[in-house]
């Protein structure tokens, strides 16, 4: 039978905040799901299966929370899958949901990813000491700072490029009603004046810790064609994994990310990503990862990514707008952050991104990564099913 | 339903009371992958997709699966995914991946070190965190309540449960991987002390550490490496609400629904993932298995039940009966969540 066409037919997300004390975990998920079903003009009865994604269960203190959430997610009496691939999980979850449709098993699949980080302290939940392993006592920022330093040294990038990314994404977030951080006064100068946390990463160059969820409805060809509104066809998906550590590992430009991108562009029929992709939602938890991922994904040659950022080409009106939603730097419910990237890419293609809509988007990239820059998931969505 | 022929062609497992190694079980996985390569003649470069099942809570840390990929040797990088479920569901994800046509082969693995904590207390963290977990009802107690409901309803009795245990422990004598084995008689089992009334120790799966790996492949790739592949004729999974108060605990609608989506006619062998003796009785009813079906010739979960791989092992044991020619059609079953909340059923057959 071969791979069946699949498309995003509805997306929804919560308002992301440091603490969503107004909702339970189930209520948080339902806020995103209800919006996605409304967007798809479907009800729970139309959904064949549910795929749940989230990062470590220690974040909420519930083991396999999809079990107690089953009824609230509309999964009771239906198939339910739970994906966990570290920070890339939101993207991987969308890919597993896509495969249920592409395999011809189901017609309409609901996927939801969430994190209610206020239930615990994410930084320390990430830092549980493990025997015989190098401790990560300062959380993700301390882990990634040396990689950023290495990038700056290798590329000779001016040291304010990270601040350019942070200022851009914070300004973009002002156009996104769901964004967590809303700081209208953020400028390159204000970012550079903020506290240095993990040299060279300053406070304003880091992602927040958010409560939030995202939901996406994926349909087969018939479901997509039945939609009265534009859909986002899933042109290609890719996942790749490499070890956390190995001799010769390139933490700045990881091979798993480059391999995934290569496979993705090939499957999507894209030969010149910078020319053929209209907008990219990249997983950028620390500002400098924008130029790093631009290179890893093949939008720029090694050492050249920062030039796209510095020249303003990743702004909303640039050659390749990156993170028009404000990205991970403005909302970071970890387990949902990848799905948010995938969903925002689809929203751009469907023309439903509101004030942060990039005009005339035909092809968009959603990207996520996790672990020690070792788990990568990505998809290309477009206005037509094939190029 | 999808149409690509996919078969189980490799299976390796380890079960033990206490694994004297890291909770990541990397050390356990390496030899298992070696056995899978030996069975198929493949190397890791022949594997198109990798998928694992495990739990952070069992390992007591975040991202416990991350180091497990070190057992693969993922340089160059691989196409890989992970479910926070029993690895039987990882097999389902891998089967989907093959159905999309993106890959032709997959290696699925699961691992869990149940002995690292007090398992029945750890599993209580699966319950509703607002209303149930604060009461801390452990899984053995919940299973005891389920068994009692069935006894009170006249659906089974302690003797029927002891018969399940006796048959399982007798069959387990032939299973080198079993950690609890040795049948006696129903009378002798019934004379043993209560553990969580009406459950005796032998009614409950032993706390088990372990890991398992299964290789699946499509069409000719399967035929190339296996004389009599166990062709997967159907996979079906459903979940029920968790709430103990609103469920009829004597039933498992999700198991029945999974079976109803498949063709179970003519099944010779069923490997059922029943961590408690009375749950086998529930599953036999929900799957509609007659008396002519051999149940758990491996000894089943009562002989050994490594968490997050116990379901996958059932699939492997069922496939092995087909490889050996002992069965023409077989069923593998996996369960997850308290009191048979979530179920996955896999039908398979031999074709030569």
C-alpha cells in the first residue's frame, strides 16, 4: 500500500505561563486539545487514536501520567501511545502520530504534548546525580554553555549575535497571544546588560520554565480534503539519535542533526533549503542555538550561520524568518516545546498564525532536539501534498 | 488495515531476581543485541529503525533511556525512538514505521530494574495524583481488590487462581529464563499463607529485573533470515479509564476491544501478560480463548515479569512457538496500568 498522505488539519495550544495554577494537568491538556479540535472542526468522536508526548515524568511527579489522563484526553476506549525522547519528544510525538495515519491504520489522530513544570523544579529534575556519570549540577544552561563558547571560537562570530536572537524572539513573542514571556522593552542592548549566568549565556538569552500544552490533529487524505480550511501536508519527517558522549563527538554541529536534516530534505525533495523553505521554527532554548542549528540543518555553511542572524535575515521580514512565534526562548513547557515548533510550522502553512504570520508561506520546517544534542526530530509541512 | 507483511525473526531475553548492574541496564542489552545479530546474521547496520520501552520512575532518574542507546553503538547516528511504556508498544511503533515503507527492519528492546525500589510502591505513582496516589494504594493491594470482586461475583475462586499458578509454575520448569518455577498441587498452593488476601505470593508475578529484544522485518528481509517467520497478522491496542471506582474490575473492555479487532480463530498458543493469576482468567474471557488454546507455555508473567519488557517477552515467546513449528497461529498480549487498564494484542502465524 505504501505511505499514505497525511496532513495537519487542526492545531491548538495553551497560554503558557510560569505557573498555571488555574488548571490541573488534565485541564492544561484539555485547553490545548479543545482548541485543536475546534480548529479542525472535529469532535472527540471523530478521533481514532491519541498519542501523548512529554519529557521526564519526574517533572510532575506522576509515573506515566497518560494512564490517569486517559479519560480526560478522550482516549478511553481508544488506542493510546506515550512517547518520550527527551527534549525532542514533542516532535517525535507528532511523527509517531503521523505514522499511524501514513501506515494506513487510522484516519484521524490527535496528538498532545505537555509539561506542567511548576509541579517541580525542572532544572534540578534534570540534574539527578547518576552514579559513574558526569554530574550536570547546574541544569541545561551549564551543560550547553561550553558548546556555545566553542561555536563562537570556531566561527569567529561577534559576541553580540546571541543577543540579536534573544531580542528578535522576544519581540516576535509580542505578536503571539499564547507566549509566556512578554517583555516589550527587550533590545540587543538590554540583553547584553542582563546578568551573565553561564558564560557566554546571559539571563535574557535563556528559555523560561513554562506550564503549557500543545495539540495537533493529523488526518489522512480524505480527512484533509474534507477540511473546509487550509491544511498543512506532511511532506517529510526525520528522526536521528547519537550518543551523549563519544570520542570525536561534535557538540556544536552534531552529526545526528545533520543526518536527520539531510534525510529530511531528500524526502521532501528540497535541494536548497534556504531558497525553498519559507519559515523555520527551530528548537532554540539558548539564543546561540539559532546560528548553530542554521548550520547543522544546512541553511548556512559551517561557521556562517551567525551571518544570517546578524544581517537580520532570520527576522519576520528576512529571507528565512526563524521562530516568528517567539520560539522556545519565550515559551518552554519542555515536553510540549517540540510539538509547538511543529504546530507553529503548520500554522504558518495554514495561514493561521495571526499577527506573527509570515506572508505567502508554502513550505515550513518544524525542528526539535533533546538530550545532550543527540536526539533530533523534524518535519517539513507544505501547502500541497507533494512538490 | 495496513498490508505490508512483517514478521518477528529474532528474540533474546534475560530475567533475574536482581540485576547487579546499573539501572540503565546497558550491560544487559549488549549481549541481547549480540544474540539477535547471531540469529539473523545481521549487524546493527542492517537495522532500519530502533525503538525501546522503559520507565524513568523505575530507574529513579530522568532520561533513563538515554544511556541505553549506548548499547547500540549509535555512530553513525540511527533512526531511533522510545516509548514510556512496555516495549510491546515500542514494537507497535516499529511495526508502524515499517508499514509507512520508510524502513524494512527494526530492533525493539525493553529493560527495567524493578528491584531498584519497592516496585509495588513505585507503581502507585501511576495513579491519579490528586485523589489516589496520596492514599498510596500499592499495586498488589489493588490487584487483591480486583481478585476479591471477581470471587464475590462468583466469576472465579481461589482454586481457579491456584490452578493458573500451578500450571504456570509447572510449565516454567522448562523455561531457563524463569525466576520462579516448580509446580506442586492446587491443594498445596492453597495451603500457603495469604500475601494480600485473596492473593498468595504465587498469585503475584515475582519482582523481576531484565531486558528483552525482538527483531522484526518485512517480506523478503524476514524470509532471508528465518526459516519460519512469525508473521504478524494483526496488532490492536486500547486503553480504559484508570478510575477503580467506575470500572467493572472483573472485566477489561480494552482487552476485549483489542481482540475484537483481530481474527483469533484457530489460535494454538496464547502468551498472556497476566501479572496476577486471576488476571489470566479475565483475559481468557475477554480474548474469547477456548480450552483448546495452550496458555502461557513459557510459564508466563507468574514465572518472571521484568517491568517494561514483560509484555514484549510474551510476544517473543509466542513467536518462538511458531518458529519451532509447535504452533500455526499464536497470540501475544501485553498489559499496562493498574488492573489491566491498557492492553495490546498481537496475532501471528507461520506459513510453511
